[in-house]
C-alpha cells in the first residue's frame, strides 16, 4: 500500500511509552510524521480523522491490565476509514493482561484495521527497581526493528487482506477496569504553589488554584505530579504505598522480554 502520512499517538505520563512509540515511528522518517500526545487533556478532547492511506501507531501503558480510562475516552474522538493501525502496550514487568485486546476492540469499532501489535517493558511507576531504566538501548533497538519490519510489510500489504490480527488477552475481559487505590497523592509543607503539578496532570485532578486540592476519585496515580515537583512536595500515602511496593518487589529480579507481531 502507498502510505501518505504516519501518525503516532501515545498516553505516557512517565514518558516511557512515548519513547517506545516514537522509536517505532522513526522507521518511517521518509514520510510526513505527526505525533498526538494523548497525555494532554486538551488534545484528548479534539476530533481526529484518518484516511485509508495513512498509518496510526498508538501506544498505551497497561493500567491494571487494561487500557487507561482517559485513552478509552479519547478514542471516541478517533475515526478511521479502513486505516491501518499498530497497537502498542507497555507494562512495568508484570503483564499486559487484556490491554492489547481492549485496544484492538476499541480501534476496530472506530474504522481501523490492526496490522501490527507489540508489548514493551518499561520501568514501573510505583517501584523504579522493577525494570529500572527500561526501555533501554536493547529495547529501543527492538522498537526500531519492529518499525522497519512494519514498513516493509506495509509496502506489500493490501489492508482488506490483513486478516484478524491475534493479540494476547481475552474478551470478555478477565481484568476489571482499574478501581480505587489504597493510597492517594499527598502534598507536604514544601509546596511552593508553582502549579506545575496542575499543568501536567493528565486528568485535571489537581485544582488550578490550590495544588493541595486533589480529586482522588479521578486521579490515576500516574506520578506525573511527583516527577515534576521541584521541591518534592508531592508523595503517595506512605503506608499503603509501601505495602504495594512489597507486593511488586518479586517482579524486580526478572528481565521480561518484549514481543511483537505483524499481519
């Protein structure tokens, strides 16, 4: 097929999913390439229309083995016209569970044809020792390899001959949507009211006038506010967060490998 433009969309509060997806897209450097940052609240409210001769690469982190709720909402604004799509899920060394199959179902319902899928390991949000430093150079090399193979396959592919791309997961989903967390984002006395945390919050859970006012019912615990805070005034509720870290600690000693498939 003759591609005219490449889009890569990502939800990436920790910037790791973005890194993976952008390296896949880098294989298409001879084409016009445009990024769509779904981490940004305003971007998720926009409508997007994709043509048959365009390619969409979309990457999301697995949140409890499912697609993050903000991405599910954003995909309601996406419309394809038999548009080829590549599905990418990242995870913190545990499992993607139903993330890819949920992502696949959502895009098929919107007029896209899956032509490739992948899962990549990234450093865990809640315990940096889990897959620390990933995606590393070896991971990014594989992302570029995946992109190169996609590029070659798409050159010869007719989308209606792509068939049903098989991805991991089950439907009905075995994993429920992510529920309540046992810990919250707290703010200590070191807060200087710079409001950077409110600016980066992907779901606008932090008040734009008071950084200590946080709506825990919509907060994703993605850690964006913790990472950007210049005074380390943001933190997760200590005791329940430590319990979660202890549960995750057995995952730290194993290097899980990435995976991909192409139609």
